[in-house]
C-alpha cells in the first residue's frame, strides 16, 4: 500500500462554505427541539442516520427540494447565541481538517427577520467571526452573498452594506442560488459597488449550468474567483482564459455529486482543470446536506483522481493564494504546506 500523508494535517484555505450549510447535524436537531421546529422528514432522517439526503438539483424540482431542506435548517437559527454557536463549530470543524483560513459565505437578509434587521444580523455574524477567530487561532472572514432569485436592487443594497463593513471582516461579495435564474449582468452594478469598495468578486457559476455561466461571471461581474466553476472543463478556451487571468475556481466535488451535476466522484473534472493550469480551492459547500467536510474533498482528489501528495500540496497552495488572507498569514500557511510535504509519508 502506498504511503501517504494525512490530508487533515495539510494547511489549506477554505473559500466555499455556506453559513447554514456549515452546521453540525446534531446542532440542527438540538435547535429544532429547542424552538419546536418541525423539520422535513427527509432532513431528520438524514441528520440522524448520517446519510446525506438524496438530492438531484439539476432540474427545478430537485433544486426546490434542496432549497426546502436548507431553509428548514436555517429556520432553526433564531437567536444571537445560535449564530455564535454555528460560527464556533464551523471553525472547530475546519481546524480539525487542517484549515488555517476560512471565508464563510452568508446572505444576512436570510437571518435579518429574527435578529432585529439587516445591519444587526450582519454585526452579530461579524462579531461572532471575530471572537471565534481570536479564540481558535483560525483566520476567519466573511463573504456577503446576494441571492440571484431576488431583485438586483436588493443585491446593490447588500453590496453597499458589505463595503461598509470591509474593515470589520467582510472581504468579498458573491452571488448564489439557482444559476438558471437571473442573468449575471443583472447584478453588474452590485458587483461594481463591491469591487470599488475593495471587495473580491466571487459569484457562483459553472455548477448547474455550463461554461457560459462562467464566462458571464468573468465578462459581466469581473470575477476574481468563481464559486464552483467546474463546468468550465467543457470549454478548453475558457480553461485557458481562467488560467491566464489567475481566476480561482472554488470546486466542491462532494457537492457536485450530491446535487447530480456528476454521477460519481470520478466524473468531477478535477484533473482536467488542474492540468489546464486553472487554480482551484477545494470546498465543502454545504456539509450539513452533503455529508463531508473540507479534508474529504482532498481525499476525493487523492482516491478518485490519483492526485499525489505533491499535487495535493499544490491544491492547498492554490487555495491559500486565492484567499483574501493577509500576506503574513499566506506566508505562514504556505510554509506549513512545504513542511507537510517534507514529512515522511506513513
């Protein structure tokens, strides 16, 4: 048997983790019991069995089912203490998986009704992130994401808010939800506001729809990173463009399979992107629903795609370079990657 190094000890950055989707299953169940929330049977079964729910979001009905489960879990977050617990536990899970930097993605409008409004909701989240980062040693920041199912004016409001809190831990602006709804160009003004305010542009694209959605993110939103982006593998010219521009794709292998984008882990085109020189940052997306966290994505690269330890180390470097981490943090994490690779395999 080939000797390999432990990927959970490989320093890395985690750039694609959604807020509610980061929760531990036990936390959702405990909060549901606390507030008397009746969860969908499919979600309860998944959380108690340890088996992720069967989801195929490649059609609108499947996406609706996924969103229903996600919304049910989110409805269990009702008090500031719940937010603090989520952030703390997300950080603890990341630290166990070797993460030295986490950018957690959140649409604060989803939590505003129960937390006193949009601004209080974001401040509660940012305060929790600051405290957790200090106490755990994990570098942690926030990426504010607009919902493409909502009006572009809502996205502009969020972009202005995100810029306002850039000195409090907001480092980027994203666009999430069903890529088949809403054109990227409809949100161009929101992203211009974010970029002018010094934030990274990190919209979702190339997950449920093909290469065209990745091109739209580049052309219309001037993306620095692409949330997912994996479908760019279907267009060699687009791969070259991503590589030449140094755009990082936040690829989430387990999520891609769970949502039916690909049938099995071996089908996710990690090797195609890697060999084309496209920078990747592997991410867990929504581990609550997909059943695997950050280190497991590196295991998929190793076992399903034959990535060597040297190649896994390069993936970790790409995640760190694609992050918004300060230079001193990047340098420390990159040095840690070299140290990991210098260890003897066991």
